[in-house]
């Protein structure tokens, strides 16, 4: 129940099948249990950005970027 990747994968499936509310819940759970911080927040930010929620997406990307110390090029590109 604390495996972050499972929540992230479920969130991606929900988002791709039009179940955005469920995806949001799964992304939040993935972020809660993600020890690396980076992957969960990056995926969640992409989801939010695609739906026009840029402020929250930016906040998540900044958190991930700080944890990655500016070394993750995918995050830097999204910012």
C-alpha cells in the first residue's frame, strides 16, 4: 500500500481513460509515498499542465527540481 510507483501507474491509466478525478487522487497518493519526490511530482505536473492547471504544475516541478538539485533535464525542460 505504500509503493508509490503503483499509485503513479494507476494515475496515468486513469488520466488516459478520462477519469481525471480518480487520477488526481492516485497522483496525490503516489507523491505521498514517493521517497525520491521527483518522478511522482513530474508525472503529476504533466497531468495538471495538460489540463491547464499551470500554477499547481509549476509548484510540483519546483519541488522536484529542488530535490533533484537542478540535475534532471526532463524537469528543467518542463519548467
